[in-house]
């Protein structure tokens, strides 16, 4: 990993390197990577030490979970990785065994914040913008990391920063969806629209865009079947015409 970090430094010159010691995916952990490293704090510390040596002054951060199966593993793990050179820690408030079930334990993240001497970021189940402030207050963390909450909701950050003030209009939202779709197709080619359908489902799910539009259910059904940007624009155009506000 230190050699890999040196190659990344040479070719990409990043502002920082983040090591993922939180990944629960079998393909990763069965190879002793990701969250498996939380079972072996000494090995994790050795990896961090060597990477730190390879990257010099470039900041090194580490993402972890509460633990492998024991939700209190972090109590020993945090001091070990800090001592080895981790300069910022993000903690997802679940164990590897939990996967994505249960709830991110913000109370344990608060305990992690008490233990950590480097900046600590809270992660897990901050699904709505207003929860950023709840999580910061409840955990005392120095910041938060958002993952699933931003799927289909790139406005998450702006709304959180403005503490919920200033609504984003449906026209703005639709414009962003179309821009995103165009960029996606540029990246993945014409058939890219098929893999963009999941983003459409996220953009238009439940309480998001167009809840108050008559016939939104049918429009949603059409959206997840679109075969081209033109078709997408057509459906969104009809959505705009039909809306009440
Ligand atoms: C589809 C998916 C892919 C993910 N990939 C990564 C990854 O590559 N690296 C990483 O550190 N975390 C990854 N995560 C975990 C998230 O960063 C985050 O820790 C987790 O989803 C909990 O936060 P959330 O409740 O805000 O989604 C992934 C999560 C999901 C759902």
C-alpha cells in the first residue's frame, strides 16, 4: 500500500490520501482489506506508518467503522491509528457485521470524538440536510460525511449550509437532472441512459421532485424507462407543464 501511495503521489499529486478501513464488502474483506483491518490494529497501524513515510507532508486520513463485530472496537483502534500517523478519521457508526442494517450509532460516534485527538468526521444515516446539524450537535464531531443522502439530491449540501432556507425550484431541479444526464451519457456513451435510470429513480423518489404534480406516479414510471436524452426531456417537459406550483 505504501508503494501504491507513492505511485499515486507521483502521478496524481493529490492533496490528501484516504485509506478505507470501513469497507464491509466480502470481496474486499476476504482479502484482509477494508474493515478486516479493524481486526488487526497492529497491522493497520503498520500500514499507516509506511504510507505516511511514503507520502511525506501530504495529509493522511482513515475511514473506519465502529468495529468488525464488536461496536466498541474503535476505542482501541482510534488511538492505534492516530499513533501511527492518521491525521483525520471518519467513522461510520455501524460494525462490519451490521453491513447497512440497523442504525448508525451517533452516541458511539460521540464517544469516538471524545477519544480522538485528531479531527473526527461523523458518518452514517444523515439522509436529510437538517440532520447534518443534528449529527454535529449529538456527536460533537468536527464535520460530517454524506453518502446516500446525496443520491438524486445534489442540493443536499447547499440546503444544509443554508440551514434549510431558500427552496430550490422545480425548474432548477429539472435543469440539473438534464445536465447530469448529458454528462452521464458523455461519460458512458448513448446506452449510458440505461444506467442513468437509477439516478432518475433517486431524483424523483418519494418526497422529492414533483410530489404535487398530478399524475406524477405515471410520469415516474415513464422516467425509469427512458431510452434517450430526448425522451427524458420530453417526459420532464410534460412534468413541468402539469405542475401546480
Ligand atoms: C453504493 C455504495 C458504495 C460505497 N462505496 C464506498 C467507497 O468506495 N468508499 C467508502 O469509503 N465508502 C463507500 N460507501 C460507504 C459510504 O461512504 C458511507 O460510509 C455509508 O453509506 C454510510 O453513510 P450514509 O448513511 O450517508 O450513506 C459506499 C456506500 C454505498 C451505499
